[in-house]
């Protein structure tokens, strides 16, 4: 797989995860109010864990999924940009070397 193709597929996957993170952010209040614990501070109290363990697990799963999507998206997009920069730098170096050889 060439550098350009690798950068393109990495950019697509990172963008997809970024879009998924935005969707999770938009749907977050709906998910937490209807299926999870209504506020993040409620996760830390033992009474909530005893009264509604499923709601706490849904809220925790939502938070973990959101953080993972954001971090992985940022890492993939950064990696894609680094790959593209390296490919462009290598191409420029080859062009400069071939120009200096012909002179």
C-alpha cells in the first residue's frame, strides 16, 4: 500500500470516528436522561450503584465510547497528516535531487 493510499484510508477512518463522536455528543443528553444516570456526579455515589446499576453502566459505557472515539479520531487524523507530509517531503527531495543531477 502506498503512502498516499494509506494516508487517505487513515483520514477516512479518522473522519468517520470524528463524526461518530459528534453524533455521540449530540445524543449524549438523550442517552443519559432516558437510559443512564442523569448527571455525571451521580456516578460516584454508592447509592446510585445500588439502585440502578444498569443505568450507571450505560453512562460509563457512553463516556468511555465518547472519549475513545475522540482520542482515536484525533490520533488517526494526525497520523494521516504526518504521512502526507512525509510523502510530500520525499517527493520534493527526489525532485530537487533529480534537478541537481541534470545541472
